[in-house]
């Protein structure tokens, strides 16, 4: 039995008194690739944000690598990939500069970048297929390439656990393939992955377990469910502008 | 004629150069965070400190540092809470700051010329003690902003990612707030509270017209700040204009020149090489 990397116990989260997650328990052990699935607004992004401590729990607890999250300090063991680049980008920054900030968790605030840091940044850029764009401003990249930049930033820290928030949402096919390849490389090195997804696409064969979040609770934990109804059609576009329009029984369980 | 043979002119020049170098080094983080006008707000609060200092017969600059620091920490707390009332709270702080300053200066027996010197700067009255303060604090700001660049860049670029990286985000944010307050107060001598933001923001805005990365933008902005300060003081000395206003006008003139030149260069390239239009993405894999 592998050691638990993430342990969520009876967790609840609410925004302004409105409950988003209630009584959620989830364990991810080393070497697993767990996909959190669910409709828009089901609370799946909130679940991983709660795991990382970006939203406070109103009840329950989270442990990371065996330590209570509030006292967890070994953040270099975790690589986080947000949904998109933060809004605070009024000043140009190169791809290399953004990826280099992934080394800070390992290096600390005061130590200047050394050779190991530069090599890790170069390796992460190669892993996502952006080695030749290191000197380009991030703003000139396509959406998929920007997403790959964020994945490279997480990989640069050489983490043991990757946490990804919708890494393939609205990303072109080429970037999805590059991302799947990077993930395979990370898993070959013994990594653990927790990712939120609306559709799995080329990632599907990599997933070892799926968790489906529905109306703030976990309604399925096990094998990856098959898409049902018109969602199974190959030309179905996974675009859901409003969560209310989500048909019941999206995932046939 | 050579005005720089006079000590007071030399002190004005050295003070302006230090501020011209330090203000954009800090300002780039504020611009990246889209807080370009924060320097203005903190300047307003510093004015209340000046008024209180004049009224209490204490050093106006020291009391201003205190008031500006408290104001900056207050603004940072409002910002980090992220409430929608944030900009209203800032507005109250800004206008309260300047009204309080004008009122307190009026209550003291200082002349309106004293108020003017803080509103618009009075570099030529920089005393040797003032210059030491500017040199020491300016050097401290520069060292902090350069040494902590990777961490400050990470926090200003993507604050949530910085938190998950385990960076001391709150401490770094407070450091930026306090550094802004200190920069504002030493720049008050040079360009005055009403023109401080210009030195923090305009060189950065100029640099990013032509740069590609954060580090190159920072270097170019510091060079531009240094140029505007040096040339501004030279213009002020030779044409007998107000030093602070000359420095700021030169910074804005460089922005216009660079922005026009960059736009012209882009238009020229588009016309001469039609292939420069949307370039295809490079191939991921080249089969041989």
C-alpha cells in the first residue's frame, strides 16, 4: 500500500454562506492519476483549490504528504497548474521568466538562480515542446502554448505531485498532445497527479481513477466513466455555457 | 555657464539621479500589478504627514515616511481582502490625505511656499543631510528590488501560484507597500507629491513599448529614469525651469518618442515584408 499524498476528510467549503462542497472525502496515494470530473459549477475546481489551501475549509481537514495542510511547508513537492495565466501581466515577461518562477519553491526567496535551476527550466521547456520559445513574450503565444508554459512552470520545480485545474480546456489538439506527452514523462518518474477536467481527450489512457463531483458531493469514485448519450458522439462539442443546462445523467454510472 | 559648479545644483543632480534609478525599479512591480496610480495615493497620504510634521515642529520628511507607510499598509490590507468597496476606500484615503495635508499646513505657521515645495518638489533646496537620506534609502530600495526580483515577479505575476509555491506572499506584499511609501517620500523632494507616480510609471510604460521580457523592461526603465532625471536637471539648470516638472516632462517626451518610433517601425516592417503578418507556429516535430 502506497502512502497517501492527499487526504481530504469530510471537507466542506462555502462562499459567502452558500455551500459549494459538503462532506467530501478523497484520498490520493503515490503514483495515482486521479481525474476530478463534473459539470461546470459542480465544485470540482473548488475541491482542488481547497486541497491547496487557496480557499478555506468550513469543516473537515486536508493533509498533504501526511502533514496537516496548515502546517505543511514542503511546497516544493507540489506543482500547481492554474486554469489560465493570472491577470497581473501588465509588463511583458518571457516564457523563460515565467517558467523560472517555478523554481522558487525549491530555491527559496533569497538564493539567486544557479546552474541546477537553469537546467531544470530548460528541461521543463523541452518536456512541453517550447524550448525554442523561451525568449518570446508570453503574450505572443497561443492559448494552448500559454497553458503549456504554466505546465512547464510547475514541472520546473521537480514536484512529486502535480495539481492541474482544467489543463486541456480550450486547448488546441497539438498542445493537448504535447501536454499528454509531458504528463507521461512525469508519471514515468514516479509522480502523482490530481487534475480537474471537463473532458479527458488524449489524457484518457493515463487516468487511473476518476472522481465525479455533483452538486458539491462526490457521487462516483472508481473507474473512468464512459460518456453517455450525445456526449459520446465524436463530434460533440463540450461547451456548456450554463450549469443549469447540464442534462441529468451526464455520466452514466 | 556651468551651474553645476554650485554645491546645491550638484546635490540636486545626485538626488535626482538616485530617485530616477530607484523609482522605476519599484514602479515596474506596481505596473505589473495594475496599481500604477498607487504612488499618487500614497503621495496624498504623505502630504498629511508633512502637514503634521510642520505643525508639530518635527521633521516633515520623517513624519511623512510614517504617514505614508501606515497609508500603504492600509491600502495593501484593503487590496488583499479583495472587496469591491476597495476603490472607494482608496478614494477616501487619497482625498482625505491631501485635504488633511493642506489643512494641517495651513494651521502651522509655514508659508504657502513650503506647501508648494512639497506639492511640486524643491530639489535645489536639498541639504547635505537630505541628500544622505536620499542616498541611503534609494540604495536600500534598489538592492531590495533587484535582489528579490524573482520572488516579487512571481507574486505580482500570479499571486495564487506564489502562495502554492510557499512564498511569504503577505510579507512580500507588505514589503512592496512599505517600499512604495519610502520611495514616495524621498521622491517628494525631487518632483513633489503630485508628480511622484510619473517617475515610477512613465519609464516603465516607455520601456515596455520595445522590450520582450521582465528583466529587460526593468533594466531599460531604470536607464530611462536615470536619463530623464539627469537631462531634466540639466534643462532646469540651463533654462531656469522647475526641476521636478522638467524631469517629468522629459520622461513623458521620451515615452512619446519611443511609442511613435515603435509604431512606425512596426508599420514599416509590415509594409516591407508581407510575410511578417501572422507567422505560422513552428512545427513541434520535424520528420527527417
